[in-house]
C-alpha cells in the first residue's frame, strides 16, 4: 500500500494510492507498507532509485544495511513492533532519503509510524522535506521505545513490591507466581527487543551524522541527531539496569517459591514428628505378647489414649518453645 503525505493547509495529509509526478514535487514523505511489485516500480520510477525488497531487507548483512548510492542514502533499521502484545518482536524498516523526499519501506506496522503521521496531520506543519521527515520518524521511534521501557520499569517495580513488600494493612494475598514468571518473561523480551532497536537506530544516526557523508544535509540536522544519540545512550544504559532488575526479581520470585515450599514441607515434617510418640504407644500396646500387665488393668484403654494424647501435646509444645512452628 502506498501512502503519500502532501503538505496541505498547514498540515501533512496522507493520501492512499499512486502519486502523480506533479504531486511528487511537493511530497516530503512516501510510505510503502507491504508494497506490491507495481507499487514498488511506480515509486522507483518517480525517484529513479532501486528500492529494497522484503527478501533483500532480511538478508542484508550489517555492512550493507547503511550505504549511499545514486544520490540517496539507504538506511535499514531494526525496530520493535507489537510492543503491546504478549511477545514483542522486531522487524526491518528501510529509510531511503533522496533529495526530494523520504521513502519508508516496511512490512510491519510500528505504532511510531502511525503516531508520527497523526501528529503531523494537525497544524502547525513541521515536515516540509524528506530530511525533516526522517528526523521526525527517528525521534518518534526513540520516543515510543522510551515509553515502552518506562512501562516495563513501572511493571517491574510493582511486581517486586508485591513479592517482597506486602501491604501490612491488607490481608496477605495468594500470589500467582506462574503468572508473575510469564510477565517477567514478557518484560525481558520487551527490554531485549528495545535494546536491539536502540542499537540499530544508534548505528543509523551515527552513519548519517558522519562527516564523510556525501549526501548534503542542513545545518539543523546534526544537532538534533546528536540529541537523539545522547537519548539513545541513556536508554541503553537504562535497559542494562532493567536487565539486572529482571535478574533480581527472578531470583526473588524463585526464593519466595522455595520459602513457601519449605513452609509446606515443614508442616508435614512437624505433623509426622508429632504423631510419632502416639504411634509408638499404640504400637507397644498393639503387640501380641501373652504377659502384658497393662492389658489387665480396668483403665488400661483410657490410659493408653491419654498417653498418646499427652505424648503428641508434649512434642507439639516442645516445637513451639523452640520456635520451629
């Protein structure tokens, strides 16, 4: 699908379908989502450039993901998609920056793309060139990753509070550790995907911001690019902290599971020990010897019951005094 973004009435409006040569002259951004062969050839004819296919985007080596050719810059980044789902993943997003406009080629739907388009559909108009469109998209991608990292951080803080710091004013709740482990797995996957996306965007910005770049950029590009690079580095450092936090919380959850299991085993152990003396008394008076003086006593049976109860109570009291219960 082709979406052409054309400045109109102090805003950037998206128009689906093939763009004419006349409209192309004022188009700062063309977005190709899962394009057909005809759509790809149509845009290639307008730009005079060769756009990468799905297979080419996937098999590109790291050394061939960023390059200049025929008056354009080709930038293929790995970005996070489906960040709100149970299992976030990454996909390739290619930016082709030409003199006239920016072309994005993608086969997934990162929310940052739709967010950027929605923002620019309202005044004031900020995107008037392909260069500004590239900067705006990269900034929105970084912003979206930062939001996901912040949400993961809040989720991890809430989880560790529930595990290690229960509210004393509320009755103790039965924690679903299996659900917590699944949530922890999702946060780990999200942080890993976010870090991969940040590293990829960092390479894109470093490449296009290098002094040896032949493609001519405006003076305002490099300061904004440097700001994004600083933001990316801060986010990468934060993902390292969160990765350590995830390891700590995993150890905390497994430790709490072990504590609960030990408590259950302790109850069974104590119960077994408490009933050992009564079992001994019952075993003694259950023997079939011919001469057992107690068997002839009128109160032999009540005496045996009292002995069993007393031995069980004495064992239980001993455990209580030692603090084992």
